């Protein structure tokens, strides 16, 4: 599919994705990921960009056993909703972990990892995953 | 605002239609609805087609012109309406607006999805397009996985046993047995559900709505058209209200995961517009793409207290004869969930009940029905409230 094979598409998200660039709302206080022009909760445009902390804990997780085609070869893998130390929430895969180890509340830290490949001749897409923190 | 009536319904059975294409399905349900209304196809001034993934799964867009061509009414106003799994409900909502506004006297809302030509992992890729491609689909999330997170949040918040939530699937299958349009016309037991393979923990295969093909269509008109052009004045249904609401598209941006805010917003507006309360509803269709969604929806629609949706399932209150008969034709789980068509199938099922045509599944004296159609993980919710008026 066209959308899965584009270099500019990855390039233009690089700062928000690789640096965990989030936003904070000066009106309602919500911290969110990724950064954007308006607060998703209250709609305010009075928001600042903020580099999010790279540590947090698992709120909820699931094990994906039937993946979308691009991720088929990685089955099974853990997907988690993570709360970072400043309250921002992010959805990401876990890595360097066995399926039996994961639990709600587990402390985790961000690492830079491969997510998928744009086919046999395409580029590799990287992003932030989380691993258990000592 | 013009009053809006439903005067015709048509649908194909939901199944793996190896012998029917996307366009075949559309034409079939359209003709059935036109014949059911007893009108001419030339009477239709506009068509709104609910569909989510024809482009990705069939390589086919531009469904409005395609259907107009194959139905032999090119020239008619027709286009596709998309709101993920809420596409059908959204198309019905547009059809409602078109008649209510006074612009058109007779229109058709049609839903269609052709899923079974694709391999399962491609369907999984298609469905996750309901969420943010860059920040959710990118992570390898599946649509089932997102609902699994909701499931975990609900269980943690209320300390509920999974069996009590999974019971929703058993409920749906029981009623699909008597529905000739249903995909799975057989009963299942709670042990079957709990022993079926995990798709995304804790969600089991038999807690998920199946993949299937189908199309359903509804004819809507105003009062003048009803009196002049419709010969059968029995079993006429009025659309009391039709409301669409959105919510923040992705879970990680929301403040809560155990309620779908768009259901609350849309349903409270719809009750008000229809001048009724939840207790006045005789039959309801909820969007149980996963068992947990059925339970949460009962709460968000005002039929159960927060955290007790599973209790009214267990206590039989959603059975025919119970306080709030729910998914009486099999729901998404067993009637089937051809994604973009589902919202129209729900209206089809409610009209069937209100007309007294539900056979063994008939709810006695059903007068008011409500359908809740959900797009994505609640990013869109459409509520339609219908009433039998003659
Ligand atoms: Zn804000």
C-alpha cells in the first residue's frame, strides 16, 4: 500500500517520535503526546512544546497474537499504555522482556528501536519502545 | 424541520459471500429496500453509502457513482460516508439530515463491507486505520488490542470477573439462532468463549465480532412522500432523533478508558431530541464489537449504573422479556459485523422489531427502539431513536 512506502512521511515525524516531543496545556494542565497546536482535552491553543521524560510505568498492557500484516513476523508482542513520569501517556511496544514478566505498574524506560520495514527494498522505520527499568 | 420516516428496509444475509462482489451486495440490498417500500428506484433523490474499507480491501472507491451506475439511476446524488465502524450509522445520519432539512423527499441510506476476499492480517491492518496511523497504528497496535486495554481498565476499576463480561457473546448467539440474516445461527456456551484462543489478552476469539460480508439499505422519506407515494401505510416508523458525536480519537489522549464519552454525549442529545428517557426504550441495539463494549455501552446509554452493565446481562435484564431487550437479532457478535454496513443492519433489526416482524425473537409491543453505532474506540458514536407511529 502507498502509505506504507514513504520516506518523507517518516522524516517529518522524526522530532516528535525520536525525541518524545510532547505538549503541555497552560490552561487545563494536560500533558500529552505528541505535541500539537491545540490541547486535546480543552481545545486551548495556549500550549507549549515539552520534551517528555523517558521513564514511566505501565498502566495497561496486552499481548498481540494476531497482528496487522506489517507486524505479522513479530507476533506475539506486548503493547502497553504507558504513563510517563510527568503524567503524559503514550502507546508503545515493550522490548527486552518476556511475555510472562510484564505487569501493571511496572517501571519502564524508553529505548530507540526498530518498528517495521517498508518492504524488501524500503527503509526501516524506527521509534521509541519501552523496556523494564531496574 | 421535516418529520422523517422509514418506509423500506432490505439486507443480505451476513456471511462469507464468495459469489457476491462489493457492487452485487449493494445492488441486492438496495433493490430489496426499494421493493420493501413499494416505490420506484427513480423516486430516490439521494444515496448515502456507509463503508469503511472498500479502498484498502477491494481497491474500489467512488461507491456513490458505482452504485448509481449498477442500479441504473446514474444522475442521482450519491456518495460514500466514512466514520470507521460507525460508517453505516453516519450514512443514516446524513440521510436523516437530507430529509429533515426539506431538501429531498426520499433518500436511501445503504451500508456495505466486503471483507472476506482479504487475508485476516490485511483486515487487521484495515481496521486499525480507524485510529491514528502515525501514533497508534505505527506501534503495531491492532483494533482488538485497543479494546483489550479498555477491558483491562474496566476489570481493574470494578473488580469484575471476565466471565461476567464474556457472557455478552453467549447472549448474542442465542438470538442469532432465529435470525435468517445472521452469520452465526448457533448457540455457544461461556466455556466455549473462555476456551477460545486469545487474540489480544484478555480478549478471546469468541468475544470478537466476526469478519463477514454484507449490505443493508433503508429508505427514508418525509410526510408528503409517505402519503402520496407509499401504498402500504402499516408499519411506518418515524426517526425521532439522529445524533452523531465525536470524542478524542486515541485512548492515550483521553482521561478515562472505561466509558465512551461520545456515547454519553450523543445519547443524551438523542433522548432530549426524541423527548424520551432511557426507560421509554423497548428494544436496543448496542455496538458490541467486543463483549466489553456491549457492557460499557449499556452503562453509557443509561440502562445500567456505572460499573454494573455486566450485572444486568447476568440477571437477564437484556433478554426478551427483560427490562431492556438488547441485540435481539444477534448483535455484532452473531448477526455479524460487516464493518461499514453494521450501523444500517442495526436500523434494519430495530425496524424489524418495531414492525412486529421479528418472529420468534419478537419483543411484545415494541414501540420505541434505539441503535448505537460506534466508530473506532469511540471516536465516533451515532445514536438513532426510532418509533412505530402507525
Ligand atoms: Zn487543555
